C-alpha cells in the first residue's frame, strides 16, 4: 500500500468517525504514520483530501442518475462505494458535498420542465424521492433490504407521477 493509499484509508475512517468538521489532519497523519508536512505534500488541506476521497464516485453517480435514474445497478453502485456515500450523505457538513443531494434534485427537476408538472411540485417530489432513496445509507440497510425498499419507493412514486401526469392542469 502506498503512502497516499494509507492516508486515504485512514482519512476515510477519521471522516466517518468525526465528520468533516471534526476530523483532524494531525490525527490522520499520526494514524497513517506520516508527518503533517508529508501529508501536505499530498493534500494542500483537509478539503482537498475529502474531495479526493469522494469526487470520482459522486461524479459518476451524478452522471448515471441524471441519465438513468435509480435502478438495481444504482443500488449496487451505492453498495460498492458505501463508505464514500456515507461520507457524502452523513459526514460532509462544511464541504461542497454538504448540498450534494440538493444539487442532484435541482438538476433532475430541470429535466421535468415541459412535462406539465410545475417546477415547485416537481422539485418537491424529486427531493422526497432522492432523499428517500438515500435513507438506505443513513440507516445502513443491507443491500437486499435496500433493493426491496427502493423497489417500494419506485412503485409508490411512479403511481403518483402517473396520476399527476394524467391531470390536464397542475
């Protein structure tokens, strides 16, 4: 394992245990058996370290979600990267990822313009759906539990969308 991989592994655990705001670069450096100076050779600050851990996964999820929505492959991807999603959903206060789900909701809502559903209603429905999906991370469900839960959510929300779209004026 390289020094950088060790830093990332230790930092991931520190962020999971303490959150971004409570995490300490000194503590990470000590646990990774590197000096703080060596740590700054890899990352200019705590934010850069956090971003390095979550950025690739968050971008890939965003791109897939905006094109394909939520499906079984999405759930599988979340569970392949569960710690990263836990960081984003539960431990990112103080970072640009603090509003990650809200940003996704805003992007998804734009896709519904022209659907006959007003923007505010679309935003609220998309928000409740996506935040509902990520309860699987907050509650640390097993992947099987998550698949069942998200399937129920999809059935519930699809019926609601269908009903709304049947209306002539919304």
